[in-house]
């Protein structure tokens, strides 16, 4: 008898045109036994080319014990155990070239230990090692939104070394602990406003050597600490201004050189983003000031040298000359001059030189 001579009604097989559950054997492409309308015993199914497609055992209509599955060329695709019609026990799947595709232990139809593929209801998927029905070991997880993590897992959490690739192409390579970036790593981060960072990270923060570029074109290339510029770096403004030097907490701090787009330059000390301490400022005209700064202004002793070689040596307060100072002219002549809040109030210049 051929399987096509039977009909399946509510899970029970009947011989056509009868109402009695079938008991007996069928032959042909499907070879098996039935008892009271249920598959019972060895089951073998063949492809049209005569090669075996699968082989196993039914007990009271349910798959039990070991089963084998093949492709049309006779290559083994998978083998494993069933219990009560679901995968339960050791299973292994192969690629067409014979390499292992998936290997693991199943319980109640789900892979429990080993290497497996799991597709979740939310659209996410996992391919990798499992232990006690949890992601554990090396594996790749694809999130519902398309983000992907490939690396080490522990008890269903990203834990150990791994690579996280965002849908937009951003990437983090480094250590993870309990699903969070942990320890040193490297990455590329893009921000909604168009800024991006590429470099070293620590616990998910910019930390170490890295490049940050803003959406408008400003750029910092240097050291970072806890998401702030810290240490030596180069800041380049989109307008052409440039700072090369030390930073602290995101601001120029320590020694640095700031060059403007029109050629002016400050080479000296900085504090919290402003000129503070000893420094040299060279103007676009060629004039130069060497001296003390406070709160971004000339404050204290300083020497101002004009492009023609004349010099003023004296005190400054809030960017203005204040108190007694000495002029040393390029021709060697010297004289004293007293200022108050930037205005000349007395000098010993008998030749009435027109100097500030």
C-alpha cells in the first residue's frame, strides 16, 4: 500500500473511503508502519531520485529516539534525538561540505548546551555557544534594530572581549561586563548632530588617544580622559585657528601654542582655557609681547617689542600699561615713561617720540 492511499483526519490516518483507523504498513517513497491510525515503528522517506531523505522511529504517532536527515546527494545534514515529537538530547547539523554547522544538546525542543542558532520573537537572533539554555561563550547576537555584537558571553550577557557594530557603521572593539562596555577598547562613535569620534575608549567613554571632529569641521586630535581632552593634543578650528599643547578637563591648560588664521600667535602658559602665566604673543604686524598674563590679559611685567626694534619694558594691568616703564629705542636711546590705565602721564622723552 502507498501512503497516498491514506488520508489524515485530526491526526489519525485512515484508509480512503473507510472510517477505521489504519493499521499496517505502507511502501514506496515513504515506508512505515501504522497502529490504530498512528505512525508506529521505523520510518523511512526517500527523494524522487531514490536517495534517502530521512530515517527515524515513531511511537504512537510521535518522533522518538535518533533521526537522520540527508540532502538529495546523500550527504548527512543532521542527526539527533527526539522525545515526545520534539528535539531532546544531542543534535548536530552539517553544511553541505561536511563541516559542522550546529552542535548541541536540546531540551523540550530548544537547544540547551552547545553551539546553536536561536531566533527570538522580537526579530533578534543568536548564533553561538549556549549553556543551560543561555548565551554563554563565543557567539553573535543581532538586535531587532540591526545592531550586532560578536564576542564573548556569560549567562546571557555580553561579557569579555567583543565587537559591537551599530547599524550606521559605528563600532566598539573592547571589553564588556554585564552588557556594558568595560575597561579599555577602541571604537568609532557618531553623534546625532553629526559629530564623530574615533579612538580609544574606557568603560564606554573617550579615554586615551583619539580624534573628535564636530559637524561644522572643528577637530581635536590627542589625549582624552573621561570624555574630556586631557594631556597633549591639537585643536584645529574650521576657521583656521590652531592650538597645539596641553589640555585638562577639556580646556587648554599648561603650555600651548595658539595660532590664529591671520598669523597671530601666543606661545605660553594656559589655565582653564585662558592665557595665564608667562607667554609670548606675536601680532600680525610683527610686534611682540613677552611677559605675564592673567585672565587672558597682559598683567604684570612685560616687554613689548615693535617691528622696528623699539622696546617698552614695564608693567601691564588688564592689557594696559600702568606705572613706570622704560623705552629702549632701536638707535640705543632710552627714556622713562609713566602710564596710568594705559594713558601717558609723564616721561623723560626730550625728543617727543610718538610712542604709545
